[in-house]
C-alpha cells in the first residue's frame, strides 16, 4: 500500500499511530542506549586514550592497540584463549553430545543425565575453588594417586599448557550436563518417520547417527557450538579462581588480561583496547559461524 | 519502516550520558566532627576489629565507624577511584603508600594531614621516620592505619628438635637451612601467587640497600649484574630444595603449624593468623629479624609496611574523617587497636598486647637496624604487577633468572620512559 492510496484522515491516523508507537518504545530504547550502547561507545573512546581512572583521559590514538600487539603476554593470552575455544568444543560439547546420544532413547535416561546437570548450579568461581583443592600440589588427586603408589605426578596447575588443559576439563565437568540436555531436546524433536524409515532400511549405530541424527540436529548443534565459542572466548571466572592466570602469565586468557590491565594496573585505556579486541573477535566469530551454519542452503 | 529517529534518539541519549559521565563529582564538607563516619577498607577480614574499636572511639572522640570491607583489592581500588567522581567520596578509607598514594595526591583528591602529623610528632606519638612515607612535596597526607615489619617466623618445635638457635648472621641462617634440608625438612615457605616478592626483597636490600632503592627509582636495572647475581643465589637455594611446593593451597599458617616447612618470611601481622591456626605465641612459634646478606652493612635493613587511612578532599565527611584521623594517632586509640587487631603499634606510647610484638617494635626501631619500604609499596604498580608474575613464574619453574628479569625490566623501561 502506498501513501497515494490513503485518504488524508487515514494518513493523519497513521502518523498519530507512529508517534504513539515511538512514545511507547522510547523508554526501552533509552535504557538500551544508556546500558548497552553507551558503555560500548565509552569503552571504544577509552581505548584511544591513556587513563588511570583519575582525572581526564588523554587522547593517544592507536597507541594502546600497538602496545597490545607488541606485548608477548597478550599473544600468550590469545593462544590460551584459542586453546579454550578448541578445548571446550571438543570436551564439554563433545561429551554432552555423547551423553545425549547414549541416553535419549533409554528408559530412565533422565536419571542418567541428571547427575551431569548438578554441577551446572555452581558458579565458575565455585568450580575453580573445588578443583583447586583437587589439583593443587598436595591436593586430593595427588593424595589419591599416592595411595596407589604413584608419587611422581605432574604439577597440574603449575606447568603450562597442562594447567589450561585441566581447567578446560574442570569446565567440562560443569558444562557437560547442560549440553547433554540441549542435545537431548534436539534429539527428541526429530520426527519419528525418517528415523523409523532409516531403521527399516537397516541403518543403525554410526550409520544412523551420520546420515540421519547429525544432519537433523544441525540447528541445535549450531546454537550449542555458537554459545560455547562465545563462552570460551570470554573465559574468566574459573581461571581467576584456579590460577589467577599464573604462574607468571602462563594460563592467562584475554578476559583475564583485560581485567588485570584495567583494574590491577589501572591502565583503563589498554584494558579497554583489549575489551574492544575481544568484542570484535567474538562478534566476527559468532557472525561467521552462525551465518555459515544457519544459511538457507542447509534448509533452516 | 526504518525510521531515522531511532538512531538519532540513541545518539542523543548517548551524547547526553557522555556529558553527564564526564562531569566531576564531589560534595561540600558538612563540617561535623562527631557522629557516624563511613569507612571503606580493602581489609574485609579486619571489619570485626574496626567494630571492636568503636567502643573506644565513641568515648574518646564521639565518632562511630560504619565499616564496609572489600575482600578483592582490585575491585576496591576501582570503587575508590570511581567514588571521587561522585558526591559519595569516602570520609575515611584505606589505601597504599608509595606511587598509589602519590597518584591520588597529584589529582588533589586527598585531604592534607600536616597539622595532625605535626601534633603527633611533637607529642612523641610517632617517629619522624615514618612521616617520610606520608610526605609528598613537603606536606603530609593520610595517617598510618597499621605498621608491619617483615621478619622470619619459625616453628619452635622444629628448631628445638634440630638444636637450631635463632640465626644472627646470614651464614648462620644458611647453615640452619642446610641442616633442615639434610634432615628432610623444607626450610622456607614460598608461593607462586601474590606474595612472590619477599625473598627477592630480602636478598636485594640485605645485600645493598642502595641497590634496592635504585630499583624503586629506576636508577638500577633488573638486568644489572648485581641483581642477576642475587637471583642466582636464590636459584641455588631453590635447586637445593630449600623452598616449599609453590602450588600448595594449604594456608601458610597451617603449613607452619603442621611442619610442612620450618620458616616463613612474613609481615608481623602474621601473629594473628598463627594464633588463629591454634599456635601459641612464644611457645609454638617465634620470630627473628632476618640478618643482612652482606655482613659488612652497618645496620640490618628491615622491610616495613605501613597502610594509610586517608580522607577524601571532596568528601562531605572531610572534617569528621580528619577528626577521627587525629584521634587515631593517640596512645588511647593505638592501645585499643593493638588489643583488637593483635598487631605492633606505630605509637611508642601505646601498650602492645602481645609481648613478642612489643619486643619486635623496640628492637627494630633501636640502634643497629634501618627500616626500608616494602617492595609492594616501593615499586610503581605496573612494574610491580609484572614483577609479581615473573617472580611467581621463577618460583614455579626455577631456572636461568635472566629471562624473568628481562621481562620485568621491559615493563620498567616503558614505565620510566612515560614518567619523563
């Protein structure tokens, strides 16, 4: 419908409707602007300044970004973060899928999945504290191994990259349950007919998974993997709880580097530059991944 | 329909908020010198001690502290810095001496306490030496909340069993450590997080106090041969198995109690932790001043840590905060504080509850000892952060110290270049 086909009265009514609509959405827009857009703009502005949290920020252009990429500790953080992205895809998502596949068709499968969900109720810091007790130099794991006569154990939280690997496993302990739950929902939503047809054709086990279940799980896998990538890119709490990024900066992630520069060193400009970098990387990774996974050629 | 008004609204709101955010804060001093004073501290664990002190401050100065304790130092620092932009800047808060305090004073955010210090020194309530740590450009800011000397605590039962007496020279200390190691007892405690600096501090200042001061001012480089030699001494000791497992999460006081190690280099506030772990001062544990590495030094250097109590210049409770600060320096307040906290007192006229701490205070302020600022306060924050990480990495994997020192020096070069 175009403006020419409307009477003057209808046009007036439409304008009134638009104004009242704007009035209704304005408070929401304002809240979003102040709470979401403003911090983003402010952080981007700070990343181009030198600022110690006192006085006024001093414009330094791209100096923080140059300093950031010059810092070998930052490059180490990027590599650790990539390890987290890869590790959390392989372990919590992979095991979650395995648990879902093994239990979704079983009688009483819910009871088998339930224990995996319990750790999800804990905060990341809580998980960190518990696993620190287990993995520290004289912790529960070493004591248990010593009881079996194994004394020469690795220094789980001291040697890199072992410390990052064990922290990924601790995260998996917490994250498997929710991934299993999501995959189970996906499996339960698959229509019965194609499954039964495939079974009648003799498809079972891996063949059934590869040809029927996996393609039909794709929309849900896209969401689970997408969430996992975003969550792992901003890994902070469990590392802060277990190693504080140490020893040295061996297990630091990007989120931890951002926190240290901003709040420990009071380098608000440099911390903001890392925050902007992390935001851009997360956005690009999410957009590229979701666009590739959810494109129309996959029929979603 | 895509309306241009929505992006415009967002832009206008963002711009308005930016203007608001950039406005400075602050409030008028209400002039009250009695009442309830809002007090913020990063020592959340000490909150009951401050509350206990209220009974004395209410009768002595008619002021009651309303204490808010933070347990995360970084979060606390950010909170205090942001508060200066509001009309809620604190009437009293704890901070750190050294570069962190200088930073606030440079921005005119801290109330001067020159008059309070003049009176306290005249009354003999505080040593003029301590005033130096609180003096910036000839004026004083804040008052000392506490004072701690960094000494060596030891497990008396282990020393007795091994027939080891308190070492009075560096050679005796080395001999004691070697004897303990031979007997299968780890001599020293260490950790790879936060408290990673004290052995470095002890070795450098004990070798040459000028060298130590030079690191704090940038005149000495971490890569200078003297520092490398000192780190190699530390490496030799690490390789000899003189230090505890760096990855242990056992509470240090509990570790000393159960004999995981025989000695621990800590501030004199550690008495409180050891008492809390069930050890008895003078019976189960004792302490000694660590002898200088260089026996040719005229005076034995002792690291001192002093945390300030500050008043914000633009606080509505500025007068009240300053009135409390003045009372805080008095023997009455410091006697009550020492009883509440179990700590040494900076005021020589105060009565110290624990005889071991009283003796320590008398010893280190007497002839033959000189006090120097602890590494944590003496070192500019960006250098300190890297140094703590690098010492932690060295402790976790003791090896050639040069790469660790180079990493610290790289940060120091950046920092001192920015200061020029």
